[in-house]
C-alpha cells in the first residue's frame, strides 16, 4: 500500500474544498469532468428503468443489449465486451487479469494515473518519456529500449489525459507491430475519442484487424457527461474477458441495471449533444491556449480531451509548489504535472471543462500571479 500514490487530482480537490470551507472563492480547473449535465433523454431512460423495477443484480458481464450495442460500435462480438462501473474499473480488471506479480507495464508519461492500478495489480510501472517537442508521440524505439523479459503490457491513451495529444496512425501502426513481434499486450484507452478538435483520432482497433493482444477501453463519463453514473467498458479477446469478469465478480458484482439502460440510450439515442459539447469545448480550448501563450506559458494545442498542459515558466522547476501557491494566492485549482508520472514534472494541467467566464478569470488571475512571482 505504501507504494501506491494517492491521486494528485483528488489531493488538489480536497485542498481546494478546504479553502472553500474557509470562505474563499476557488476557480476549479483541476477536475476531469464535463460541466455539462447528462442529456435529458439518458436520465429519462434510467428513471423509466427504475419505474419498471430494474433494481436488482444484473449479469456480472453486463446486460446483453448494452454489450451488443458496444460490440456493434467497435465491430466485435458480445462475448468480447465487459461492462464495468467506470472505465477505471475496466482498466483495473484488465491489469488484474493480465499481470503476474512483478510483470512490467510500459506507461508513456505524462500519463493519467495508470501507475496506481498497475501497482494494485502487483505489476511494476516502467515510465517512458514522451516529449512536447515531438507532439508527445510514443517513440517505438524508446519503447524497445525499455523492454525486458518481464514486460507484459504497453498502455496507450489517445487522445491523452493530460497532454491532449492524439497518436498518429503511423505511430500506432509501428507500436502495434512491435507489440505483436514481442508478444506484448496493448491496453488502448480511448475514452476521449469523441472529443477531438483537429483532424481525426484513429482507433487502434481500426488498424489491428483483430482483437488479438488488445484491450480496448472506453466509457460514458466524458462523451455523455456521465462521470457520476460509473459506467465504462472493455473490449478484448473473449478468453481475457472471461478472466476479467472473474475480477468483476470478486469485487463489484455488476453495474446497476438502470445505469446500463441509460448507457444504452446514450449509445443508441440522438448524438447531437456530443457535437454541441465538443463545439463548446473547442471554443474554450482556443480561448485558453491563446491566453496561456500570451502569458508565456507554452503548450501543445490539445487536439483532443479537455486539458491544456503548458510548460511552467523558467525558474519554476517544481510543479507541486507552483500549483499550491497558485491555489492559495490566486484561488486557481490546477493539477501539478508531477502527478502524471516522472515526465510530467515542469508542467501544469488546466481542465477547460468549465465555463468561458471561469477561464477568463483564471487567465486574469494567472497574469497577476506570474507578475508577482516573476523570476520564480
Ligand atoms: C484517460 C482516462 N481514462 C479513464 C478515465 C476513467 O473514467 P471513468 O470515469 O469511466 O472511470 C479517465 C478519467 O479521468 C481518464 O482521464
């Protein structure tokens, strides 16, 4: 337990809440959830399911209708799909099922908090550097250098939290080839695939031809503004899904039926909500990126997801100190880059899943803060 780091986002959030209890107004740019409400027709579907008495246990692998809808979306079969309480639990089940104690997992960093899940499953995180100057691509040669006889799994996240980077088709193809040559699993977390602002975000599944060696992760939290519903899924070879289902049975049993019915409505119902939210996020992204660069905070314009991940100005080596001071002095909550693996240090993550007004105030606050600390 000592080795598992606490989530840095949640740490900032609790500090921010403390300040709020003391009467301070805080601008929340730390949390990774849309400020939109879940679409009305999705909420109604859950309500109607409750009215029909859907209040009991459901099959641990998920409702057949939802598994089928997911399978259809990605061109797989129902038996390839496991419905889980959130994408995070899908990742957890996958790592538990794949890893033996001491197995190594390659995590391109800056990355989301996969390391905690790897450690929980008895594995060893091996961080791999990705660089802003290279668009945070995952260099296959650098992956190869990290391989040992214990390497079992490579994690890819495109669009990426926290960098907003999208992996190009050629990059994915080379990584897939390497993984197949070296008998590695790839876990591809594509939870932000519908929130893309420039070009396309190719899915690994569209390149691979089959599910062999692949665990595909997605969910409802981001696309349909359903973070609190806890609904996600994995798509994988059926033998692995059967093993992952054992972990689900041993831990959460199943996802509530009315939540799955809501998910089915989200997938099968009108999609105009997603488009509206994406357009709004694009406006905010453009506004924030322009504002940050006018303050001398350089970042790769995020092509997907809803985070900007600028480099800190010269003189600020320590992102944790930067974020704490920014919160205490300017009331702006953000997440230190150090929370995204060793190669996130020197950056800070701002979520733009908040109103333009909040972003405007944030930029003003940042300007004052940076002027007050000129020189670090
Ligand atoms: C990259 C990534 N994967 C997975 C998740 C987890 O999503 P869920 O709410 O479905 O568990 C998140 C949430 O922040 C995320 O950013």
